[in-house]
């Protein structure tokens, strides 16, 4: 029989592994808003939102066929439907519509509320019960993100904010349910099957969406390729594995670092302003993310 210390050590090692996998997923996702901001003006919001799902779904279908994967059990279909609703349709479409009118850094600030929303979804959907101190740190994270909004000039409501808040709600549900399913199916299977189940609707929506009247530039194609292949597909391999190993509520707090990274990429790739106040707020967000890791 294994001693309690050995079991505790194994659990800690598993959670640590989950934290690093989640961090890799966050790194992949941190380029999503800048890339979307580059693609939307030339492709259109609906084309980017639905078209990326079509490309990712075709890649997922090829992978599943190559590995001769069997169809998931019927008891998993409801969960895969929630994942599809949240991260295949909801988040991509809402952010694509929002980024027609707001900067990428603005979007990063509002999406920074996602870790708190994911933690709440985890409690409702996966029955996780974090310790009270975790909720305190989570509240500090929300406060840090709101302060981050003020320092970047995004503290007031704009037209795209409603879309961004809806994107947060959709993603939170998709993340929590996907993290739960990943404990049984593995993260790559979760996102792959969710994409394949979504393919007919995504393809129809893409065909009906307004198409660009001129050929998009190479930069726009590169940005679209990123959100389709990495943001919608490969990034979830790491992200869902991290949530499965580290716990949805706890590992999900790693995403507090995503607004910081996104603002940096927005400054480097899009020329958006990055001043001293933003850097100070970014440091605070990183500290809060570290504290959330210690509340396991």
C-alpha cells in the first residue's frame, strides 16, 4: 500500500505537470486576439469566426481517421456539444465580431475575466470544490484584471464589450466541460471530436457568411491560419490536458497571464500602446497567477 506522503507527492507532481501544460496552452492562445484583429478587416468577422472552425475540423477529422478512432460513447455527446458551443462557435465568433471595433489589447483585458468565469463553471459543471483561499485569490485576480483595464484605457464600455463578455461566458463553459471530458477521453480527442461534430454547421455558416470582395493579403492569410490551426486546434491539446491534470478551477487560473502576453504581442505586432502603467499591471497579474498556483 502506498503511503499518504507518496500519494500526496504524486498528486502534487500531477498538478504541477497540469500547470505547465496549461501554461503552454495559454501561450498558444495569447496570440489569438492579435491574429484575429489582423484577419478580420480583410476576411470579415463571420468568415474568420466560422471559417477557422472548418479548417480545424478538417485537420481533426484527418487525425481521427489516421488513428482509426472510434466514435465517442453516447454519454460523452452532451459534453462534446457544450465544448463545441463554447469554444468552436461561441468564443471565436464573438471575439471576431468584437475585434471589428475594439483593439486587441482592449479585448485582452475583458477576456482576462475568463479564469474567474472558468472557475465558476468548474464548480457548476464538474463539482470541483476549491478551498476558500482559492476564491480569495480568484477575486484578487478579477480585481487585477479590472485595474489592468483602467491602466490600458479600456475601463469604459464600448460596442464590442458585449461581444467580449459573451465570448467569456461561452469559453468558460467550453473550458470547464472540456477539462472534465479530458480526464476520460484525453484533451486532443475532446477538441477533435467537438470540431468534427461541428463541421456541418460550421461549413454551412462559412458558406453563408459575407466573403471578402478582394484577395486578402499574405499577412491576413497567415493570421487566419494561426487562429485555425493553433488557436482552434493544437493549442487545445495542451490546454485540456493541463485542465485534466491540474484541475479546471486551479489550472485555469494560469490564464490570468494571457491578457499580459496578448497586450505585449499587440504592441509588437499591431503597434498598440504599451506604457509603464500597463507593465506594472502586467506584473500584478503574473503575481496573482502565481498565488493561485500556491492555493492548491
